[in-house]
C-alpha cells in the first residue's frame, strides 16, 4: 500500500503542477467541465490524501517495534507529515469547492469545429454576476470578452445581483444579416447593455 500511495502521490502532484502551468494566464484550460484551477486543487488534494496514507504506513513501519530514540524521531517526522497532509487536504478541498461555483457552458448549439467552440464562464462570487466568453477547444480556450464590446465605455460583462441565464438556458443564439452568430441574454441591472439585454456578435 505504501508503494502504491507513493506512486499515486507523485503522479497526482506532477499532474497538478502541469495543470497549474497550463491554467496560468487569462486563457481557459477546461477538462470535463473543470477549469485548470479546480483541477489543480483537486489533484493536490488527492496527492495530500495519498500523503496521509503514506504517513500512516511509514508510522507503522518505522515507529512500531523500534527502539525508543529512533521510534520517537520517526514518530515526530511522520506526525508532522500527517498534519501537513491533512491541512493540505482541507485547504485544497476548500479552494476546489470555491472554484467549482463557477459554471462553464459550451454553446453546443453552434455548428463549429472543435477548435472554434464558444464557452461562457458564469461567475457570481458574492453579489454581482460576471460573464467571460472564450473561443477555442477542446481543452484550451482564449478569452474574447473584450472584443465583443461595441460600447467603448463598457469594461465588464456583468450585472448587479446573482443571475444565471446560462445555467437556466435563458439565452438565444441567432444569425445576423452577415451570417454571424449572435448571443443574446437579458438580465436586470446590467452593467452596460441595451435595456438589460446583451447582444454579442461572436467571431
């Protein structure tokens, strides 16, 4: 069990480090509906869980049945590792839950190639709701939110209050006279829109 836990711990930590590098920056790294940060935290939590199992196995192997001084030193080391791994599980688990509140919605209704998909990030941290729009796929997406604004005074795509038009499917996709895809949704108290309706011409 100790060997398996050690290998799984190393793999999870390596995968978490890789996911952290890929998710760095304004672009979106999305796997199975999870962004890079959430995936990173969950992988670190898995690595810490394996660390707990590894610490317990080490405690049993190097403390129980050993002479007093060696057992005491080993016990201190493994108890410290166990405490650190337990705190790591709690901390990374909390961060993963916090980031999981963000919803990512792939607009499958659009007939586009796999590398030109549109993803909307819907995030309501405290009171206001914010939306970010990305293009790409199947795992890496580039943010295109600012390119969608037609009003030079518009800086953020959001609204006062906790709104979930994409989670509730309350949006429309149409085609304009030039054949471009247009994403529309309506919310109250929008930061900058035409009477509460956002109409975004998708590239």
